């Protein structure tokens, strides 16, 4: 799940755009909410994650971080590992 | 702008620097204003602030030792709560410990 500015097809912020591009690279199902259209959602997500900026990425309910962190995990291979587990689990239950 | 005169005496970059310095006791601190790259940004135009919205920040601090990346970023954001509420829009953060830098 990504809480972002704009929608994946038309991000309205360079950082949201970057995060979407990284996540799309892994071919996993991606849900997105546009926080620009919903100030209440924006405030709720910020206080839930204790994180002041967007985008914010959650993987299976776990707060991962913003675009810097996603990029970092992408480069280190950590993101691949994390998403591989998800893909494997989904295949098992399917 | 009159009521903000006291703040205006220091640039946001300078305020970020002094706040991070005192909160994190940074051994290295680099602040780079990259607002010009986001000049056409919808949220920036809406805020009405001219520049000083986007920064690259590199912090080296022993206080990051044993902390996850997420928590290191939170420490930086926590130190800058006031700035984030007054027009600072986004930070790109590199947060390392002195040991991590030395390894390179």
C-alpha cells in the first residue's frame, strides 16, 4: 500500500513518482491512496506512522518508510527479499 | 511577512542546520537546498512560499548507532517539526553513523 500524492498513473510529486516506479519494478499488487484528495486520511496516516511526509509505503500493514528508504532497500536487495516472501506466501495459499 | 521577521533573519537551511546540530550532535552535516527542482510542484505553489521547501540532508551522528533507517529518519523529522509545519515540504535524508562512514 502506498499513500501518495496523486495516483500511480499520474503522480503529483517527484518522490511519489519515484516510489511508484520502484514498487512497480517488482510486479507485486499495489494499492494506492491519493492523500491530496483526502486531508483527513493524510492527517490520520501521518499520526499513525509517526512520519511527517509523503509518500509512505506499507507492506502487509507494516510501515516501511518514505521514498528514500524504499530506494535504499531497492538498492541493497532488502526490498526484493521482503517482497519475495509475500509472493511465495501468496502462491502457497492460492 | 512582518511577523516572520525574526525567523527570516536566518534562512531555513541555517535553521535546519542548527536544529539538527543540537538535536543529533552531528559530526557531519550537509544541507543542500534543492527547492528549485520542485518549483512547479502543485503543493509548493499552493503553500505560497518562495523556495526553501525541499532539502537534501546528510547527517552523520553517533546517535544513529543501533537505530533502524526508519527511526533515524524519524529522529531527523522530529528535530524539524516546526519547519515541517511552516512550509518545509520534503527532505531527502542520508543518515549514517561515524562507523558506517569510516567503512567506506
